[in-house]
């Protein structure tokens, strides 16, 4: 049970990979707490463990040792199927490379998480239309990813992440492949989701301007938390 | 409900990768065509050669002869045959074939007396077009079996020549027996004359009906015993045993064709497995995306199995339908030594082929499905 006030709490969190005979430890005994409703950026040089941490918080990678609580769920103790069910309801993930399914339209991509929820087709349609409206892409619902710009693809990915209304949004370099204008639009959206809708957001970024949108910047290096700074994002 | 939604999603994604699916479907269609064709040959051989309890027909052949051109029995034996206990009717029959060896298009002429045509054949042959009278009113009139007529495109009034015999089609007839459906009945004196024989001379065989099916072997033995001392001793067998004996080569071919059927199923397995494995290799990221939004391993495996089943179902329906209509309209059959084995299309064979291909298709997708279900999401994202 997560007995603290933090929404996300890592204790002695360690992740070890094996590559042949080589042992790689991207995270070592990491202790960390993130408050509910906060907008946090994870910063650090390549190999500092920030993406690994994001993957562990997303439940798409497994913890080697330590504990990782998200709300009342200890992800370190959950099976693959339990993690999948948890992801379907509790988290939305936004990737740097958008990760849309190329053979599905924008509408169908956004609808994907809702296929796992008990709701009618009409309810799904209402949710998808609302999500697309939030990212200002209602007029692109029938477009395939190849027919969209990079910024539009990322906004579809954001719509997919929020459509099931999860309390936690995770973004891995969401503006890394975008031009300045599109990046600003995506960051505006994330800020709005945090401020207006109260979503907890954890964003990995190299970009100081993007990190500035968060309230707190957590600096990682060699798998450990170096420092936490106030980043300046308004709440 | 979730499984149905995921199945619909899987089919939608497959339908938008048409090239990948089309090639696999085409291969599966060819394999299922072969499987259906093999089953049709097998069924045709079984129907022509497998005895059943109700069989009442015997074929009286010349002993130690195995070809219609060497089997010669005096026509006058008919009177003795009718006196043997258990015999209901006996038809002397002259056989002439366009090709003695195994062939896909053999014309078998069966010369019968007019009296037998009226008394016996009229009861077992159903006239589809023309009439018995048209057949009997001309010396070279012929009743053509439905399969032969379809194969050769013959209609009432047509003239055709085969094996040096020219006839005019007086009727097209249907029958429950494959030998009748593939035969061309003509009048006995006409055929004897056309083959250089004389009226009332020798015939190739007698077709004997017995009163009681349970005594068929007893009557066969009585016939052979009766003619044993004569100048032309006989060898009498139930019709289907006679066909099996005469068409040994065809039975052997059908047995070999069974291996083709097994090969066709293996081909379906390989094609589906190959299509699915290639598909999964190219869709590593797609699967990781599905997992990242909450699809658990079972749903991923299910979507792969649905894709396998869809490929197998589409291919097998295409192949089985093509085989059905090809055999239905082509009326193919193998003939040898004057007997015929049809390649019979049927709905049951088509359904069996489709079910077999689908089962094999599901099995082929099973291992890739499990593999996809166990993939690491992080590896999948990186592997794209």
C-alpha cells in the first residue's frame, strides 16, 4: 500500500538489463516522489535512465528490484496481464515517434484504448470525437497517419493518450521530432491537460524550453536522481 | 465483447494490408483446390469400387480376360443365365472403348439389345432430353450418359464419332451409377457390326441383376460353375468389385493422390505460418503499440489467430469454390478398361476442405501468436 501522499513513489528502484554477458544498470536504487496533479519533466544526458524510468512508470517494462507505487498499485508486484489492465485504465503514453498504427485512421487510432472498455459504439464515438476536438483535429478524423504532418500525428497520439481519461500522462520527448510551432502547440496542450483537467504529467525531454512548461524538473544522471528544481510552469 | 471488437480490428488491419494478404490467400486457394480435387477423386473411386449391402448387380466376364477387346462370351449364354436360380435379369452387352488405357476422356460404347433397353435400362436411366424411342428408332441411335454429354458438349440430334463408331444422339440420360453416366448406349447389333462381329455372335460381358442382394456371391459362384465346362468359361463378380479389378491403376492413382491431399494441407500450414511470421516481423511496432494502450498478451495472440483464420478462410473458400465449379462443369472422370471413375464435386467435400484448411490455418498461426503475446513492449518499440 502506498502510505505516503505522493501519487508516484519509487523506493530503491533498480532496473538491470543483460546484453550478452554485459550487465547494464540504467536505474540504481532510485528514490522519487511525484505529487498527484503535478507536471514534472525528467531531464538528463543520454543514458541517464530517464526513458527507462518512464517505461517503468508506464508499466511497459518490468522492475528488477525495489518498489514502484502509482496510487494504490505496486507495479513491481503486478503480472504482465495486470499491468496491461492497469495501462488500459490508468495511463496514457505519448511517444517521440508518435507510434500511430499506420493502417488505421486518426479516429481508429484514438479509439484503440476504448476497445478495451465496456462501452457502446456511440459512447466510444463521443469520447473519440471529444478527444479529437481537444487536440483541434476533428476535421482529420478520417485521415491516415501518412496524410498528417508530424505535429498533427503527435496531436492524434495525445488524443489517444487522453481518450480513456487516465489520471496519468507520460510523454517521452513529445516535441523531439517537431518544428518549433508544432512543439509549442503540443506543449500548450499538455499544459492545458495539466492545468484544466488535472492530469498528472511526467515528460522526458532534452529541451529546456519544453522542461520550462513543467512545474518541477527532475535531473537524472547514471540512474540516480541528481536534483529537483522548480521549472517555472504555472499550476 | 472485447474479443469481438479486437477480431474486427484485426480484420480491418488485415484488409488494409491487401498485398500481404492477397499473396497468402492465393497460395492457400491453390492448395485447397488441390485438396478438394484429391477428395473428389477419392470419393469417385470409393463410389465406383466400394461394395454396399444393397448391391444386386453382377458382371459376367470371360475368365482370365481383363480387357473388353479380349473378353468374348457367346450371346446365347443369356438363356442359360436366366435359368440360374436367383437371377432376375441378364443383359448381353458389347463394350467398345476409344482408349483402353487410363485416360481423362474415354468414350465407352455399351451395345444392348432393344428388348433389354426397354425392359431393364428404361427403369434405371432417367431421360433428361430426347427419348428412348428416338434412341431405338435409328440403327445408330445412342443414349448418352449425362457426364459424357457434358464433357463432350453433346446434345440430342448431334452426330459424333469415336473408336470408329458413328452415332446420332437420341437422348441424354441420368443415372445413380457412374458407369451409366459415362457410357454411350447403342443397339447391340449395330455395335457388333461396327466392330466387325456378327449379330448373335459374341458379346463382351453380361450384366446380371439378382433377386436377393444377400445371395449375390452365391449366384456369382453358380454362374461360373455353370459355364466352367463350356468353351468360354466365365468370371463373375459384383459390379463394384469388377470395377475395382478393372480399374486397379485408377485406384492406385487415387491412393497416390491422397499424398497430394496431405501435401496440400502442409502447403496451407506453411503459407499461413509464413504469412503470419512475415506479418509479425513487419508489425513489431504495431503490436507494441497495442500492448502499450492496454492489450494483454491473450488479446494480441487472439488478433494473430483471427488473422490466420481469416487468411485460411478466404483462401480455402476461393480454392474450394474453384474446385467445385471446375469439377461440376468439367464433369471430369478417368476411364480404363471400359470402366469409369468420376471426379465428383460436392458441397460436403468443399466444406470439408474449407474446415480442414481453417483448422490447419489456426494451428499455423498458433505458435507465432504465442510468440507475439510474449514480446517485450520496449523491445517492440525499439525493433521497429
